C-alpha cells in the first residue's frame, strides 16, 4: 500500500509547488509591474471617455487572428419555423425575412430602436410602471433613474455594423468595412452571386412584391454551380486570403468585390431541405463552403424547406446585437408578414433589376480556390456535432426550486466531463458587458470549488449523500454562479482586465510579466469547455465549434419546460458520449430535487 501511494504523494507535492509558484507570480504581479500597468490603463481610460478600455484591444484580437474565421470564430443561430406552416415556403419566408430585416434597418437608422435593458433587480425595474415613469424623465437624467433601480440600458454602438459591413482580409490584421450608402442586397445561390436594390433612391424599402419577384427570378436560374466557387476564399487563412484578394483586385474585380462588401447583407438560398438538427447545425455553421460569404457581418441562410438561420462574423460585434436583430426579424416576419403564400410577385423585369456578378479568375486564383476547397473539406470532415433535448423540465421547475437555470446547466457540464474524463477543466461561459459604453464580453468561470465538490458527490459517491445534502450543494453552486454572473456583467470579472494589461505591456514593448508565462495561466485560457447560451422564443438552436482542438463547443438553452444542448467536437473528444453524460447529470439532479435516490 505504501509503495502505491508514493506516486500520488509526489503528484500532490508537484501540484503544491506549482500552486505556490503561481501564487508568488500573482503577488509579484499585483505589487509590481501589474500595479504599474493598471495605473497606466486607468489613466488611458480616463483620457478616452468616448470608449471602453477593452474595445480597441478586443477588435485587434479578433482582426489580428490569422486562423480561418469559419469554425474558429463564426457562430450560428437558427430560427424556429414560422408558426403558420405554409409561410415556411422558401420564397415566401425569404421575402418576409428580407423585408423584416430592412424594416429593422430603417428603425435603427431613424433612431427609433429602444435600447434593451439589463435588469439586476427585475422585480423593481422590469415593470410597465417603471417604463412609463422613465419616459417622462429627461434623457440626460434617465440613466440615473435606471441606475437607482439597478437597470442598465445596453450599449448599441455595435448595431450599425450589422448592415453594409464586411471584414476585409489584410496582411497581418484585417479591417472592418462599412458603406451605409449602398442600397443593394447580396444573394448567393449554388455558388453564384446576385445583387438587386432593396432600398430606392429615397431610402424607402422596395415593395415586397418586387423583392419577391427578384428572389423568384434568382431561384429559377438553372445555371450549373461554378467550377471555381469564389466563396471558398473566405474560408482560408487570413494572410493567404489577403494575398488572393489582392490578386482578385488586380485582375479587374475591384468593382464587383465592392458590391459584395457594401451589400446591406448576404442572403443565402440553399437548394435542399434540412434533414434533422445535426444536419441543420453543420449546414448553418459551415455548409459546403460554396454558398456563404463568411466575411459578411451576417449571412441570412434559408434552406429549400424554409429552415432559416443567421451565421455571423464575430469581430464586429457580439450576441446581444445579433440576437436583438434576430428576435425582431422573427417577430415581424411572423406577425406582420409582407407577403402571403398566395401573394403574386410584381410583374417587373427582374432580368434588368437583378445583376448577376461575374469574377475574372486567372490560373493563380483558380489554384487558390482549389487549395482552399481541399483544406475546407478536410477540416469539416473532422468536426462532429450532436445534440439532445432533455424533456423532463426546464426553467419553470428550476425556478420553483429557487435555483438559477443557467447554474444547473453549467453544473451538468461539469458533472458530465468528470464522469467522462475523470477531471475538472477550464470552462468558459460568455457574458455580455453591454451595460457599459462600448462593452464587449467578460468571462464567467463556471468551474469552482463548489461545482467540483458537488460533481464529485453526484458522480463518485451519490450513495453517501442524502437528497437534502445534494440539494444543498446544488444551491451553493447556484448562489456562487449567480454571484459570478453579476460580477462579470458589471465589469468585475478578471479575464478582460488581465487581457488588457497584457495588451498594454506588449504595446509599450515591456517584457511579458511572468504571470502570463506561467503554465497555470495557459491552462485556464485553454478552454476545453467553451459554452454560450442564447435564450429566446425565436431560437431553435445555436452552435459553434470548439475553441481548442481537444475541447467541446457547447451551445445550450434552458427553455420553460425543457433543456437543449448542441455540442461540437474534433476527433480528440467524443461529443455523443459527453451528451449522454450531460443527460445523466440532469436526470440525477432532477431526481435529487424531487427527493429521489440517485441511480448508479
């Protein structure tokens, strides 16, 4: 027995040594270079009151990344079907969603879009009475009124980049391009590019029947798919794509590319129906690479059966802006549709109004497209996506138990990974900081000593604990998770602060502090469990790829009476098995909450 314990003893000593080293690095950083950098950051922040300290560095982080943006950065969110089934016809839904998107654009540009509110105390502030009162307060004072009841209007500075915007590949660092004077829509179908105006010269939306006629014309084009689909180039390494784009420009395609870049948005019409949720995820996250312009601020994708999704580029903005647009488009297109399935398209000459774009491709460009296709196809084969729908209960049941629904979902992921791989790993949950001017996101760190203790009790020794004890542990986890969430949302997280200090050190040519070179800092930022939730009646499901090769990408939502989870992985991990473990964790927690014994 003694001999077998020696390796464990050595391991514990090794961990303690690492811990003490990390602790020392933290103390040195806090009292030395970290303190100096923080003072510089605060001074810089005071001099730049027009923005937030994280905005510039965060844009740079995204735009300087050279990895392909497909899978590495761009997520998707899929719409629920239109409740009126006949409205899910592809042409009808494409027309209605395009018109609704344009209505949103018009409302936004007329400054009539009310900001969303982040309620820290919804009982006081998320009421009709408060909303009526705050309307009568002068705008210069309304913020203070909201502050008194812990309600914060969310920053809307990202919204303008929803439209007429594209990420342009450049050597070393990309740039964001916006041309809000452009009035045309970009439509992709079978790898072909089409444009037509959706706003007239007076900035009014073109009639719905004309938009319908133009889309019908595009859907009736029987041209074969191009031999060299240009869209593959947007799936490339950014430096390679920057070089190829320069070749495109010098080959006489500058004006044509300008039409792509400046288009209001990109509508992708797919020529096949969606088979199931896994097919939906693969198609909306990456597709076959021919029928998306991944650099566009967003692609609105509509399949043959009317299944629709938004796929978006992440550098320009975050989920808050996209979800607002998404919700408004769903609500407007389903409740105030511009056309019905019986509507007749306008008798306009679409062959004149619709312009099909043609690109001049030399041998170097054709070769570049072929290489991009090979890389894309090879990478997509390595990605697995799977999902579950846990039907035993959701938000309603958990709130009755006085538990945060989000904390229970996060606890399920901790239990699942422990059951599958026997350990606790770095976990990332995204949290918006849009309550601040030019806020982006902060990290919630769901893995804690509380979740570790609770997960071990459920997974390793459930028979040693009564249902009451397990409930108590879950309540502790929920309480701590809620605290972390509030701290993150109100700018009290640590991840973005440390990121900004590191960015500042690099910008000033200061030697990178030891803290950032510590393996512990590397480990906490190697997020094996990367999680994100978008909850809305309009959302069917959302998803993204893992952020590290040995990780899981976990999109989830806790609905009123069920919990959905959509997981992606590369060959180093087993998504199906992980989801079985998530389901087991949820079953066990629901059993414990109902006072039942945990099944082993």
